[in-house]
C-alpha cells in the first residue's frame, strides 16, 4: 500500500556564506548590531508631514554633469552612498560632499545608509583624483568626509591631510571643510597629523543624544566625540569647529538643548540640526517629526548660547549649503 504522505526531504537553498569583505547595506548591515531593529508595520509608520519636501533634480542643472565627472574620476560621494534627500538640489547647483577611503564603513550605525564591510586598501591615487576633480569643477567650497576606518592606525587622518594638501596645491582659493569620523582609540595621533594640512572647518557630528548612543551609534562614545571637537580647537584655534544633530530618533527637546549646551562648553562654533528620515524599513524608525516651530526654537536658543552660525530645519543636513553655513560663521569664500 502506498502512503499518501510525502516523506521526501525538501531541499532548502543554503544561505550565502558571510563574507566580511562584501559591502552590506540594509538588513544585512543592521542584523548584527547589539540592539536589534524591529521592523515597523506599514500601517504603524509615521506619515510624513507636509513640511518634508525633497527637491528633485532638473535636467537643466549640473546634476548629470557632476555624476559623470565623479564616475570618470572614480570618486564616491556621501550624497549617493547615504541616500541624502537633498542630492538633486546639491548636485544640481554643482556641489557635492566627497567621501574618501572607500565606500565600506567599519561601523554599523543603523540610522545610516552607507555600506558596512571590511574596507579595501587605501587608494593612493585618490587625493590626486579628488584634487583634479575639484579644480575641474571650479569649486569654491568643498566638503570632504569619509567612512570610519577603524582598521587604520591613524584612523585615516593622514589620508585626509593628503587630500587637503593636494586640493590646496591645485585650488589655493578653495575653502575646505572636513567631516571626520571619531578616531576612537587614536585621537591624539590623528589630531596631531592635521598640523600638516589644516581644513578651514573641522566638522564631527554628535548625531544624537547620549541616551541613544548604544542604539544609534554602536562603537561610538558621546564624551569622546566632544573631546575630539574641544581638542582640535585647542590645537588649531584658527579653524572653525562644527557639529550636527538629528531629531526624530526618540530624543526629547530638553535632551537636544543639553547637547547644544555641551557643544558650546567644548568650544564648538557651528551647529546643524535636521530631521532624521529612515533610509529603509531596515533602519531605525522615525519616532517623531519635529514641527518647524520647534526648529525655530532650537535656532533661537543656539544663537543665545553663542553659536556663530546655526543651520536648523527639517531638511538641513550637515553638509547642506555648507558654503553658506561657513560664510555665516566668518569663513571668507572666494568665487
């Protein structure tokens, strides 16, 4: 008698083996962080309010020109890698934030869309390619940022300085802002290296309030980030210091105000505050949309606290209109 039950073993495709050198994004990146992200059901997600508006790229702007030049020179921008909502507007105006040292970060911050993985060796031709691109585009102000490179003994400080030096050689009037990682475990060494090539603006983002660091910035330390900004200013008093915060991760208004006070106590002069927007359902969810009126409160308080410039608003990002921000802080810009 033949049984009606199928006793054959079903074959389940084997999961792809984990390769630390692969670039991981979305769920493959955030699945290994200490505090797991619980996806929010579609009907539970907060609806974007009317004041969240993204400007699309226009064919009549420099958007496609910028993209072509970047690809030709094998350069990466944080605008693309982090899925910045302002990319259409910024590329369209001929501005971009260059991301050096590869496109794989050694950290897994679950608010960020930059890929994670074991980084490739540094490209020794990158500073030259970067400087030539900046000269070709005739940029009067540039922002240079990077992935975290915990694998490097200097955290990548030397590569930053080489990019600064070669850019100044070809474009001496161009103002340079750097948005640096935290150089954790090698801070003194990294900051000393910048003596060989100083930026006009040193930016390091706190990102969020200290209570949320374990969830939002695993591997980072709030006090250490403040010390980086304070120590850089003490070493190089003529450079402007800057930091940025996101809202919408679950912080309170009072916590944001305390972070602002902490920044001023550590001699930080420029501030950005913007609305967090989740890159995907695999990233930290948006827990609140801050009303424009509250952004105005933050801005007013920033100037009362003594910040020389504060860019505050829903669509503000650390490098958004960075030239305008720097000019407002007293950095002279030619062109």
